[in-house]
C-alpha cells in the first residue's frame, strides 16, 4: 500500500505518481458540515486504496489557514 502518500497535498503527490507510471483514480470526499473553512484550491490525500491494479486516491479540500497561523508560520521562517 502507498501509506507514505497519505496526508499530503495532491499537488505534491501527482507528479511523483505520474513519473512512476502509476495508474490511478480520484475520488472526492467532503465534511457534511461547513463549520471550518477550507481551501478549495488545495486538495490533499486522505485515503489511498488499491483496486483492480490501480491506486484510488480520496481527496478533500485542505483546511484554510487562519491569519494567526499564517503570521506564526511567517515568524518562524
């Protein structure tokens, strides 16, 4: 199984698996509640399964970064 691909941004995973020639399928999942803001432009991998010789990646939008978290991350650089 490809557990090392879990909890990573899709933008980072896709070039790697395409270079490796992996056949894959994408699925999307979302929370049934919209309590927390999400970043629709940044999907990340929440599940990796193998089915009929291909990998099935389940993606969900990444949590949106709050301004306080962004400021803290910038201060740590």
